[in-house]
């Protein structure tokens, strides 16, 4: 099944977009770019569920336009998990009862890190425990509550400054919690068919993962790291570069779990020092050299477990 | 926006009565109403409805998807979104469960999705309390939900079917709560004449939402974030108009319901002995049976006492209430819901009644009788309060509100 490659090269990417103009996202918005790629991969027979977040507020517009060329429904900040179950259940039941034509329809939740890792955590977990097909939870992780003005979430990395975790005289580090690994959490649900991590680099990786997820035959989750110039204090032109650096420094690990089979997608060789990823970001500008060394050391340690998982072909919990 | 005009049957089906509690009776109506998606989460006293539905589905009595949710919040998110796709749905809760689900509950009305949900009314925490209070259901008075209140198990079963018809009518498209007094309706078994499958099918047309979230219907974007200056007030007015229109739809639906089942109800108020009444007892729900008993006893002693029972709190039948109370000298509101710090320390229903009567030509003396915190009332309490109402007509009452089951001083 699901190691298939649907999009082999950039020329094969369908020219049609289902996430288009009519929005007011920031220049260089990682989640918007992610939305475009994900919706392209999912295709026209897709329903998007949008929990509150950047991709709700910033995708609206002063002139009542909509960027979505497929059905889209808002759900509450904590409602993504359950809303998708409502949609999937309705479609399946209506088809079963002969009230609707039999058809494959994708249900994709575009939930931010706050919506999925914090307030909607319980509902997401419920959603992952059912067996609806073509149900995909995307966590578009820009590592904080960005549209409310950059507040820390449970996926904000150690050392990042946010408005709720500012670096100050007494607390110089900023955020001192460690980033929650949502893909690992998802993989702990026995009904889940496919779990992956992704970002905007390498090209086509995210598209192929969306394709695999939607064809996996059960609930699936992709945790996508998407840089945010506004909250990361980065240059809008560097969004894709930051995705690449996150992978090449080992800060963001690309992996898949296909029906429990672990696959490491990319090994940075040699792994770049995490400084290269942190230095361009204003949110880490207060960190001292020793702090960056500490992060690099954490990455080093964690990678032993990813290598171990790759060797065993199944996940080993790295924490 | 055309009115639904089903053909009435030639001969009314008269099935044999069953002995069911309220929970079971509602589940039986949900079954014949061809509901597609149900979301369940346990909390007393409404849980029995979901237990019954789960058994029916497990035994193949009807086809529906029952989602065992992780919380009431998820429960109401599930049905809201299933409804948006075109499924007929059912949910329910009680007490603090409803409070937990407040966010999706409110959004459902403002999104105009005709979810039908049962409330087994229950006192709010703290402390945890299985007693009956109305504060849970009345929390949702202000957000666009239609709210009806059953007096008997039979009425609860019938209201469930009518709720779908009213909620799904294109002139309304609002969600609908059916409030059942906890224990008194949910757990008490009485003979019930079931709504038959044929009656339900003929009375209730299939649910067809105007703009489905379904690729078949094209790229509908629903509930997008808006600039308040764009459609803010108009969107609120749409809900307001739907509430106002629902009155006619409710009246039509109950009239039709009688044609299909032979069971007749006045749509908004049930009045007993009000034609010549000098005193009125106003209330809702299961305890009205006791108040009707008290009123008839007092009548036999020569006091002209009548009862007025509200079958709907939303839409609130203000005109009907003013008409029913015309010529009454004194009236008492009997209620199980309160608003701490409210004007004169009065209850939630009192506010609605008093606001209505402000527009009446003649205003009766209005007293408020509160049963709070879930302690069970008795016929004796109801007799005492009725006597207070009678007395107030010729002797100015010392106070407006009375906490009847309270031990200690009612200060």
C-alpha cells in the first residue's frame, strides 16, 4: 500500500489550485503555502474543516471572499477532531442509507498547533480512535498562537520567545517547555493507519505524504512544521529555506509510520549545527552560545532514538 | 421557502400503548424519525436516552451512526458538522455537561443547523447534585435555540418528532432543545402511545439543508471569519427573524401532528380552568401535573384557580400568555431556575413572565415560587404557594419571592 509516490517531479504537480486568492495571509506565510500544497494533493473531492487559528482568521477577507475552491467549514478552536468525525460519519451514514451517492470524499482538518496539541487534543485523540477512511488531520505547526499575537503553545520549542514566554532579566530563556511531539502521540492510537511529519522541504514530500495518508484506509495525521515570519521574526523570503534548515540541522525529523512500520525519510549528512537554523530567527536572538549548544546536544541525543527506530522499523519513544 | 404541506392520513394508526420511561420514549421517537448521526457522552439524568439508542442500533432496529464522544464539547461538534453535511442528528446532555458544550451549542444556532437535542434538566455543580433544576437548559435561552418543555413522557416522545419538523423547516432552520425534567420525565415510566414509523415518515419530510458541506453542492464556504462591519447585525437579525417565524411553523406542526396521530396539543400554552380564573399558577414541565391537582382541589373549595403551562420558552409565547392571564387578580410563577442577584431576587421564568405582563393592560399581582438546589417539592408545597397567591389578591403580600423547600430563614 502506502509507500506509493503520486507526485514524482514538479512537472507532474496538477496546475489546479483549491486554495487560491481571496485571503489576507502575511507575506511568506508557511501555513498558507502548506495549505496550497495540501489542497492540491487532496484534489477536488475534499471537505476542509478549519478550526479557529491563523488559517481561519487570515484566510477570511474584508470583502467576503473565500480562498477555498472546495467545501470548507469553520469549527471551534477545540473542535477539529470532533467536527471531522461529524462530517465523516454523516457522509458514511448517508451513503450507507442510500441518501447520497457512493463516492470517496476526503475530510481534511487544517488545525494549528493550538487547535490540535492544546485545546483540541482530546477531540483529536477521539477522532484518531475511529476508523473512518480518507480522514486526515493536518497539524500546521507554526509553533505558537500566531494570529492572537504570538503566544506559546505546547509545540513552541525550548528557548523561543513569545508574548506569553518573553525572555526577561530573571527568566532569560523564554519558553522552557519542550516541544510536544504530536506525531508520536498520534502513532500511539491503534486505529491510525498513517502518521508522518513534514515541512515545506524537500519539495513534493508533503504532497506525497498527503496522498499516502488519504489512501491509507483509516484516520491519519501529518504534523507539518510551517515557518511563520510574523512569529518567528524572520524574513518572508526565507520561509522555505527555514524549512530546509530545520531538516538539515536535525531539528525537524522527517519520518512516517505506515501501519506501524517506521520509516526515516531523511538523514542529514553531515548534520548542520542547529545555530544555522536558530540564528536567522528573531525569536531565538536572546539565546547565548551555550543555549544553542544545549539545543544541539538535545538534537544529538534524540537522533539516537530515530536511528534506533529506523533500524527496528518501529517507533522507539525518544523521551 | 415553501411551507411543508404533507397529506394527512385517511385513517389514523392507533398502536398499543407501551410502558416506557422518558429516556426510552424519546429514543423510540428518534428511531422512527430516521436519524442518521447520534453523538453520546454520559451524564445523568439524560444518559438513558443514549443507552436506549445504542441498544437499538446494536440490535439493528434502525441504521444510524452513534459516535461515542470524548466530551460534551465534541458531542455537539460532531452533530453540528454532521448536520451541515446533510445528516439528521441527535444529541443531548444535562447540567454541567451542557456548560462544557456551551461553545458548539451556541455556534450551532448561529450557523442555523437544525440539530435536535434533549436536556435532562439537572442542578449545576458545585457541589455535584443529581437534583432537578432548570438552570442548565435556561443557560441557552439567549442564543437562538428553540426550547420546548415536556409535561409527560407521552408529550416528550411527541415533542421530539415535532422538534425535527420545526427545526428543519426552511422558514426556521434553528436547533431545538427538548427539555425534560430530570428524573420526573427521564426516569419515570408511564404508558406511552408510540409514534409509528409510518406516522413519522409521513409527518416528517426528509432533511434537505439549503447549502450542504458536500463537494456535490460545490465549494460552499461556511462560517468564515468576517469583519463585523460587513454582515454582523444582518446575521443576528436572520436568527431573530427565524425565531419569530418559528411561531407559525410550530402552530402548523402541532396541528398536523394531531392529524397524523390523533393526539392534540395546543402549541404554546396548556391552560386548565383559565376561562373564569381569578388566580393562575404559571409553570412548565412535569410538576405541572401536581399543580393542576392542587388547582382542581382548590376549585372544589370555591377558589377560581387555573393553571398555565408553557410548552415553549423559545420562542416565548408572550401574547398568548397575556391573553391567558386577562382578568386574573393574582398569579404565581413556579420555577426551578434562578438568576443570582437578579431584580428583586426572582427566577429566570419570572423575568420572562413579568416582561410579558408589562405590556398587558391589566397586571395581576405576580409572585415567584422557587424550588432550587434540587430538593424534591411536594403537593403540600404547591398547595401552600397556591394559597399564597389567593391571599395576595386581598392582602398585599409581604414579599415577592418564596424559596419553598429551603430549611431555615428565607431572607
